[in-house]
């Protein structure tokens, strides 16, 4: 039985403590597994630039494992999931701030490895493949993106060996392909989705929001506005959902649409005209030079 795969203890309020920052796999294992105590443990995987959305994941992880459980937060900007011309070098890095946010919300250990630590032999020759689910929508716009995501998620699941792994529902397709990988390949972990955290005006929190000017941020509200309009029309069927969302985007200025789709969450295919039940209404668009994604769950009747 893997470390930590035992019943957890009674849950209490989060511990008040200082998170241990580790840079190597050996140091992480020593910090995260100081003994063989049978407690539950959880991981939250991030690329850093943490915000309230990540904080919600960490708090959910702490609540799940209880006061005596262990919560790890990984901070790693994974080069495998960035395509040519994407913002790998520009991606924000703020480890000191990330550590403060992580420990304030219940993390025990922050694992912030270098690229050489995660890929000690250079770019891996053997990688995970997301399959058809990873070739649609985000995968069509960013070929190979989900193969890179799954490769690093698989590695980090092996390193952290968690009972639970927490992912945000904002990245709905990522959550779907991770769940499918875990199911198809029998990973011994429960994948937990946490609802999207939004600003008061509806904008979904994202590390890339910091790239937006004030004017661009105002324009970006068309994305969530379109999703909410589509959700409100769900009682009238799939076409009404897409028509309502499209109307908002068509009226928006400065928004370059990539895709708007009503998706069957089980296999991430487009929902047919006669679809009924729970679906994901997803949108991706550029506002200025910044590409944003968002989605909502809708119940189509």
C-alpha cells in the first residue's frame, strides 16, 4: 500500500504553521513524509502566480484531509505544455508570494522544483498522450498542450503520492483529461474539482488577468457575461444556450473569439441539438494580447 493510503483522522480547524519550501524530490519526500503516520494527504498542482482561485483549492484540500492530514502545493512552470510562441518566458513567477499564500491557506509543504529536477534527462522521450479528448477545443488551438499537462501531472502524482488531488473547474478540459488518465491508467488517487472563483463582477480569476489593461479587463467581462446568458437560456435547449451566449460576444468590442461550445463533459465532444442534461458551456478568446478561457456548468432541458 502506498504511503498515506490509510484512513485519515478526525478533521479539525486548519493548523497554524509555516510551510516548508522544498526544491528537490528527496527534500520534498523528507518534508512531506516525516513519519509513517496513517493520515490522509492531498496535493494542489500549480504553475505559481497564485491567487484566490488557488487559495480555494488549498483550503478545499485542507478541509478534505483534516487538521492532521498533509497538504502539498506544487509550483512548477511546465515547459512541455507551452507551444511555440506561447508565453513560457513571460509567465509570471512569484515564489515568495506563492509560499505566503499557500501557508496562509493550509499548505504544509511547497514543492518548487527546477526544470532539471522534474526532467533530469532533458525533455522526456516517453510522454503521456491525451488522446481524442485532448485534441479538441484547447487541444486544437494548442496542439500537444494536454500531452504536456498529463506528463507532468503523472510525474507529480508519483512524486507526491496523494490520496486526493485538487484541480479548478475553470480549466474544465484539463480536469476532464486528468480524470480520464487516472481512470484509464488506474492511478490510486481521487481527483477533486473545485468551482471557479470569480471577481464580484463575474470575471474568472486567472494568473493571466494581470496582463490586462483596465480597458481590456472591462472588455473581458463579455466572456463571463456570455456564459451567464447561455446558462439562463438552458431551459430552452442547446441552440438557445449558444444563441444567447453568441449574442453577447457578437456585441462585444475588442474580443477575438477562438471558440464557444456546448460540451458533453463525459468525453468533451460537442453536445448535439437533442442533448439534455448537464453540459459545459466553454469559451476562449483573446482580449488584447491575452488569451482567456472560462466555462460554466449548465443543465440543458
